[in-house]
C-alpha cells in the first residue's frame, strides 16, 4: 500500500521539478510583459529587446558599474508616462564608456 503512494509522490515531485525549469507564463513574467508593451507585441522588436536585455544583464554582472550609472541609465531608458524600460537604450547607456569616464574625470578636477 505504501509503495504506490511513494511512487505517486516521486512522480509528482519530478513533474514539479520539470515545471520549475520551464519559462514563466507571459502574465507572470514582468520582463516579458514590459518588452511586449514597449514593442506593441511585434515579434522582431521583442527579439531585439530580449537580446539587449540579456546583453545588459551580462554586462552589469561582468563589469559591475557604479550604482549612480545604473540609476542614470534606468532613468534615461524608461518612458516618461508608463515607466517601462527600453532595453536597447539601457544597454547603450550602461555600456557607454564616456559616461563612466566623465564621472572619473570630474572627480579628478576637484
């Protein structure tokens, strides 16, 4: 009697673990919703935004920019009325060496 219960528990656990690795449904994924609204659900635009999002996250993990630079780029990349982030603009801002260089040179002048 206990063996079928254990087998069912293992099967349910394995199914639950497989679903954790699966992507979130679109309504539960805030990044995908943001990109969808920014692109008005046009597939080529969504692909470009997702690629820029991945590059931005990788750049921030690798280079660890200053918090002021991340905040500045968040403000620059967000739409004024909706607050949604355009990831292509964010990537161009965060990877721009002139922004980080301008802050470093202004510190040395003082």
